């Protein structure tokens, strides 16, 4: 069996769910066609068995011809071997198609999520993205998995109908007319199932989002005594999901019931009429047994068609969620190709900020949101009139690797602590130095670099997580490092150590720290005071304290006596 695709999954057609599923089908056309061919052989080998049994009875048992009996027994055994071999191979190919479709979709979703970057959390909830990456890819894989059996089922039904028409035209017509009637009766059951499945998938995505938020904020909830309140809300939402699931299951059970009842009625009709024909002498005993075998066999392909309808319906709903994700566009594009020297000025025209290379620049903002907005523009997480070395930031090559913005919302990843802190392979001297600057050696010494980090590092305190995130940012060693409130969760002694070490560690590299901490501001080479989104004053910390009342009020948390 071929290995799973690890190459570029290509550019999907995401204009509609149907087009996306068709694109997947065409992308995997060779393996899907092979699985469909094997499905046809597998199903036909079963469909021809009643004919072989009937001939063995008529030509061998009834005619008392042992040679004919042995010959048709050999044919029956051959069909069994063909069925076994084709069945095993078909299943392998079907699993390959399932995995290919599911993981191709997962690759596409991951690539799109990476492309959206910081825009993704603003447009979709974490729970919805997780739901797409876990449940929806599975349903899409099911659609390609059922293609092999579905193709075999369609061909087998027509072959059996042809055999019946040749042997007994009335029975053949019953099958040819009965199958479309069954499909027509079952078709109205698909729409309610699809609508309820869409609603259920939507509620599951919302519940996943709230569960993620609840786990992330559990420590805070315990601190304020809000566990019961939020647990009650989660319970109510869970009950809504359960009710939606029950409604979906009710629609699905009707479809499943139709898969059994309607083919069963057709089988009963064919068997009854065949028995009448045998009693009248119109057909032989062997043909009657063969007809009964055909009738029993038809239950299987007809049930496969019903199963295919259900899986394709689920896949259509899931493809719609994938298409919605693929339709999103990032707020800013990172397609620049102009190289810029690392020792260049970074200028934000909107605020009037000029970040000179090789210095530790601190931004103290009267409103913290202004500092965050400047950091977002400097890191090109939002669009703005920013230049780097005189080149518009949107045209600069490799912005993400050149300019790193570290905020307190950054997460520690699950897995070994060393892997969560290193960005360039194995831990080295760079990480050790970064841990020292971030005053996080004690954290690592306590648990070890091989310790397994839980989700979002929840086993660490807020201050420990902040120091580990700072160490990771320092270990990346970018040309421009922008830190937003990097010491807000640590005690004064730890903050002083970080402030003392940060300047030396980043000497010769451009560093911007958004903070109102006097300890950090006092160690900065240059301090910029931002008020109402623009630079109001700049200089060194001591001078600004003496000359700018608004700056002093911001830093010392005093009341501002008025504009300077």
C-alpha cells in the first residue's frame, strides 16, 4: 500500500462544500478508482454466488450429475477466493483513501491556520478549530471511504437485476423499479438529518470553546469562587448539545430504520413472487434458491447505499465548516521579499515612535492598549505605516523571524519543557543564558528540562509561566525583540534581576519593552512616553519623572495634575 501523502496538499477548491469534496475526489482519483474497482469485484463475487448455487442444484443435484456438481462447487470456491482477496485489498485501499482525505484536509486546515496567524483567534473560536481538526476531518474521510463499497453496491444491484431479467422478467422489473422507489422514499429523510447535524456540530464547537476557556481559567475561578456558576453554565450548554444530539440521532435512526425496512420489503416481495413461480413450474428449484439468495444479497448493497447517503451528508456538513475556515483572509499579508539589515531603524508613523537599533527602548503608555497597538503594528500583526530601514514593513522579507513580539497571552506547549522553550532544535548555551536573564533557572532546576508540560503550562504559577515565556523569547534571539509587560506577574526582587540582566543580554540588538514598571524603565537606554496613541515625550527615566507630570502619574500611579 502506498504511503500517506506528505507533499504539499495543493490548493483546494473551497467555493462550496460540494466543490471541496469533488476536489478531494479528483486529487485522489487514482486510489479512489482503484478502491472502486476492487469494490465492484468484491461485490460482484458475492452477487454471483446465488447463481452458482442455483446451477449446482439444477445441473448437479437435480440432474444427479456429480461432475457438474463438482464443477459448480469449484466455481463457488473460486468466487469465495476472489471475494476474500478483493475484500482485503479493497479494505486496505478504502482505509488509505480515508486517511489520505482526512490528513490532507488536516494539512490544509493547519496551513490555513498558520497563514491566518494572529487573525485566527479573532475570527474563529479555539473550540471550532479543534472540532474541525478532530471530528470534521474524520467525516470527510468517511465520504471517500464509502466510495469503494458504494460503487460496488450500485454495480451489483444492476448485475443482479440483469440476471433476474434474463431468468424471469417480472422479478427483474421488480428489482429495477423497487430500488429507485426505495431511494425516493428514503431521500426526504436526508434533509432533516443534514440540518440537525449542522446544528449539532455548531453547538459542539461552541461547547469545546467554553470547555477550553473553563480549563484555562480554572485557577482564577477557584480564586474568586466562581466554579459553581461556570460549572452550571457549562452543564446547561452540555444539555443543549445533548438535546441536539438526540434530535440528530432521531433523524439518523429513521434513516437507519429505512435502510433495513425498505430493502427488507423488497426482498420479501421478490421471495414471495419467486416461490409462486416455482410452485407454478415457471422456474426451477435451483432458480428459486438462487432468487432467494439474490433477494437476501440485495439487502447488503441497498444498506450500503443508505450508509453512503448518511456519510456523504455528514461529510457535506463538515466540508462546509472547512470551507468557512478556508474562506478567511489574514488581516495582513506576509509576502515581503526585500532584505533589510538587522541594525536598522523601526519607525511607526502613526504614533511617531522611532526605535533606534541596538538599544533597549521602553514604551510607557498612559493607556496600556496604546502600547499593545504599537507592538502589534511593529510586529505586523495589524496593518500600519511602519518602516524598517526605510522599507515599508509589508515589503520586508522574513518579518516573523526578524521581529518577535512576545505577549502574556503566549502559551507554553504540551510536551517536554526543553521543546517548549527552544526554537532551534536541541537546548544549547543560548537557552541557558536566556533562562538566567529571565530569572527562570530555579523553575527549570525544580522540574528539569525533560519534565512534561501540561496544557498551557497550568502546573506552573503565573509568574513562573511569564519567566519561561520570556526565556523562550530571548532564546529565539531575533533582530528585534518586542516584549509586552514581561514582568507584570513577578515579585519586585525577580523583576529587578530581570531588568538588570536584560540590557546586557540584548546589547547590540534592538529591544522594545512595553511597560510602566519603574525598575525596567530605569534600566532602559531610552524611554518613550505615549499618550492618546502618540509619543508625548521621550528621554531617560529620571529626567521624564522630573519634567513630565503625566509620565510620573502613569509610572507611580499618582493622580495627574494636568497636562505638562
